[in-house]
C-alpha cells in the first residue's frame, strides 16, 4: 500500500507542476500516512503562510518533520510560532538526511532558492518553492536540469492566480469575450508603506533578490502569461533608482538608531511590531540581518521605477510598469481585443471614492484568516459597437484576495478537484515569469531588446502548456 500511495502522491504533484487542466485522480493524496513536510527558511513568509497556516488548517493531511534556517534564534522562534514539535536544523543537508521528507518547502532568500531546490530534488523529494523561483537565468537553467535529472517535481507558489477576481478576468478572456487579444496595459502601484518595506530589507540588494523585476514583478508576469495563455518572446525595458538609496537627504544604520526620525517620512518604529521584534531584532546577533534598515542606505542598488514592453509568442504586446513610492497601493489593467476591451483594477481610491489607510490595507491583504468578509469588486467589459457592461465580482481581501486559501486547499485538501482555468503552476511557469524580469534587467544594462530564448534552453510557446 505504501508504494502505491507514494506513486499516487507523485502523480498528483506531477500534474500540478505541469499546470494541468485535467481532473486529478480521486486518490491523488491517498497516502496511508500524513505527508511528511519540511520547511527551509523561517522568515515571516515561511512561518506564517507556509508554516502556521498549514499546521492549523491541514493537520489531517500533513505534518512538519523538520525546520531549517541558518539563523538558530529565528529558527527556534519559528518553531514556537508555528506550534510544532519537530527537530530543527541549522544545516539543510542534515535535515534532509535525518527527516526524509516527502515535500520540501523553500522560503529562503531568493538568491539561494536554487540551492535548496536542487538539493531537495537530488535527495528524492518533491519541492514547493515560494516565488520567485530564482533570480537569474543561470540558476533557472540549473533548476531545469535538476528536475530533468532527478525525476522529481517542483511547484511554484503563485497565489495571485487563485483569487476570484483574477479568475474572473481569466474566464472572460478564455471565453473569447473580446476576441483575439492584441495588446495589454498593466500598471502596478506599491504605496510608500509597502513599497518602502522592500528597500528596508534584503530585497533592496540586487545580489539577494535580483531587484523587484524579479521578487515582486514575478507575480505580475505570471498573471500576464496565465491570462494571455502564451509565453514571452522578447523584452525591452527601462529602469532607474531615483527615490530611495543614495537619493535620500540623510541616512542611518537602522530606523531604531537613526537621528533623523522626526524629519524622515519613512521612519518605521519596529519596536511596535512584536512579531518583527521576536523574529528579527532578537536574533540579529546570529547573522547581522537588520529588518528596519534605512531606505536611503548607500548599498541599495535595485530600481525603484520600472517600465517594460513585452512581446508574446502569440503576437500580443504588453506594456508594464511598476511604481514603488505611490501614495496608494493598487493596480489596473486593460486588455484590448479584436472585438472589445476588458478593464480591471483593485484598490484605486478615487475609483471607489475611498479613503483607505494604506498600512491597514496591506495588513488586511496579508492576513491569514479562514473566514473572511466577502467584498464585491467591479470590472468592465466593452464590446465593439455595444454598451459596456460592469461586472461585479464576489471577492475577498484577506490572504491575497482569497488566493492563499484556494491554493492551499488545492495542494493539500482537494488535489483531485478539477482545474479548468489552469491555476496550478509548475517549473516552466516559474521560469517564464522570472525570465521576463531577467530580460528586463539585462535590457536596461545593455540598452537593447532581449530575446527570451537566449537565456535558457526553453523556447517560448505560442500557447502555454
């Protein structure tokens, strides 16, 4: 029974990784025991979304058999916060050898994802990685090679796809409501609370996160690839660092120790965030990581304004921009088709006559609650030579618009459920989203368009899948 169950598990993971739209077999996770899971990287994303939430909501389906982090203090706090009773390891290699997990969840610094992914695959484990998959084309190719070599499967945790609002857009495009899509305009706005947070953390360093072209925009590029059902062919981009980093009027080592707290609009009092204090400040002695770093520190070398034009293999042209110091947090998109247009947006204050507290807005989106209030968000469907139609979409705010809960349910509770919109994301999806960001970054430094097929051995497909 054990061998049969293991084969069933691998079959389900394989289908998920391929982004299959077919129904999974009813016995997909029919193990005779709980799924053995390990987590590497006990930062906030790891211990909350991929940690405590799984412990609380999927205790019948899985059990954590090991936690790993290079910071022993953060590791012990993570164990306490997740409320698990499993061994902890500073050495990821030791954890793999001693716990023999079925599934490894990777939540480390972006630039090191490839190390844990490849080692996990080589150890005979299936791997689920937090986005982004990795930070450059060389690491992406190494991951591709490893999956092929070791015959295990990789899932990328793209949660935005699963939200009801994003799914409604996909449904309209799949039905051909606006005919053949020809172009897209996509603008994402990070406010001066959320956007600034990336420049306080390790994400502000190109060597750690590969820039927000990779860490943040991988979400947006994956949505584009999914919505358009095609893969990127060529990218041309512009970008600059003009607001944060060296552009600041003053700077300090951290917000806690800075002498400019009264005059700095970006001052953040980390001492009022008890979780950040326990997880990061209390454990600085182990690795020197400063969670409330100055947004104006000299070492910041990523872009804070970005714009790209993406040509898809099916002929669609997408114009994308990312702003990191907007007065509000939100996004808007427009799809132009041969027969009409779809316009969608979320959290644009003047469109709803809203006055939202931007810090509270972000906290609400990140909240991990099983029960959440239903909200209704509009999008507009235009047909050529016809009146427009406003469509109200029942949605949620918590858990990334309801995407977090739906992603977890599909993975751990209902893997056999049909996936008609192809929500599940695998290795190729992860690579293609990252390569747009890599190509954009290379385009800025080289001053020319970058062909996607020049980066890895993957050749863009006109139609995904």
